């Protein structure tokens, strides 16, 4: 499948998959989307806490890198697990301009280490942030009550509806601890119904730039 690095409307880059006409992030702004969906409506709920995060779709590492930066401001200790079946290439990593766009030059080595660290091994990026990358299909996730927060950032329902199924969300529900949260950019009715079916309570929130709505799901 043809892959192309493109610039989104906020100046940050993403990967465009030509055959699907699908991007890793919003064309309206990769960084803006990550900040709104995953940080504002997810991570910020856990200020001053030690939490475990599962990311569904590690991709370019943008969500992980922003989480690393924001966790310092929120006084958090993070155990971060990123699941990705098809890791991006070294050339694609080098084409991402997140360090510059986030004014995080002093942390450029962290972004590099996130991509160079070994898969299936825990890497301590700082005293307060560990990263474990798992090369795994989402269907194979079988964690039980391990995570406080899930970033559900799979490719869209239009191109991969199987990743938004009741079976997948059942796995997500089981992977979360009680009183925990899943956030996603998605806002389709069929997605909401699958979440509710497995036990989530679902909130519809204002979406990031270019998208009217998004979902936040809670496990009681």
C-alpha cells in the first residue's frame, strides 16, 4: 500500500495511506487531535497519579510522546504500553516533525528512543515514564484489569470496521481496571452500541478541530 508523509493543517505531519485514503491522524491537525482527544479528555483526568496506559495503534509515536511531555506537567508516573501490528519505518520516523512542532527539542532523544527501543521489552525513558511496545494484532490482546486509561486510536471504521467490533471492545473492557476510561476520536452510532453492549457507559464529547464529536467510555 502506498504510504506518503503529508502535513496536516496545524503544521504537524502524518502518514497517508493512498489505497484507503486514510491517515494515521486527522488531516485537520495531528497534534491538535492528540491533545484534544487523548490528553484533554483522557490523561488530564488522572492528575497527580501513577497510571497504566494502553494505546491501540502506537503508529508514529505521537500520542506516546505528547503523553510523556504532558505527564510532567500533570505530576504523573506512567506505565505506557503501545500495541502496533505494523511498525512504521525508520525513514518515516525521521520524517515526523513532532519534536519541532511541540517545541520539545530538549526531549528529541526521547522521541528517538521510543522508536529505537526493543519490541516486547520495557524501556524506562525517565524515572516517571516507562514504555513497552508490543508488536501484536488487536484481536490478540488479552490483558485483564491492567490499565487505567486506553487510547483507542485504530484506523477508522470506514476502512477497518473489524477493529471496532463488540469483540474488540469486550477485550478493551476486560483490560481496564474498575473506574477507568477509554477515549477515542470516533463518534459513530455503531461504535457506541458495541461499547454499551460490553458494559461501558459512553459520553459524547465535543470533537477535535474538523470533527464535531468524540466518545469517552467508562468502566464502573
